[in-house]
C-alpha cells in the first residue's frame, strides 16, 4: 500500500509542478536557487504523506477502539507502532517526492515564465 500511495503522491506532485510552472519561474527569476525550489516541493510531498499517515493512524486507533468496545476483541496500539507508521509516511514522502522536486528545480526560469 505504501508503494501504491507513493506513486499516487508522485503523480499529484508532478501535476502540482506542471500547474505551478509560472510560480517556479518567477521565484527563480527573483533569486531562488534550484535547491530552494527542490526543497519546497520535497517538503510539500512530505507534508502530504505525513497528513495521510496521521489520518490513517487516527482511523486505525478508532478501529481498534471500536473492536475492543463493541466486539470484545483484543487490540492494542503501541507508541512504537504509531511512530513507525509516521516514520514510514515521512520516508515515503521523501522517496516519492524526489523526482517531482528535481523536475521542478530543473526548469529554466525563462521557459517557465513563458509557459502557461
């Protein structure tokens, strides 16, 4: 599921880069370095993945609570498991956000400003 979700994040970020080409060109024209552009998109990718991971963790904790309270099942959510889930989200965001970030950073300012 991390692979499928990661590919989805990469596609979303690639669309974001395409839609924000003029913004990237403008930022580069006023002095932003390629590294700044790449880090911006990499941070966005990580934030999206962490938000999804936290939402999934909340749904999992709710599901465990429902299983314990209403179905008399044994379910335990531990802090190390929750931290591992958050860590996996960050790692997925980093791995699948690298290509869109590098693609955004490789745009030429002049071509990016002309694009529409």
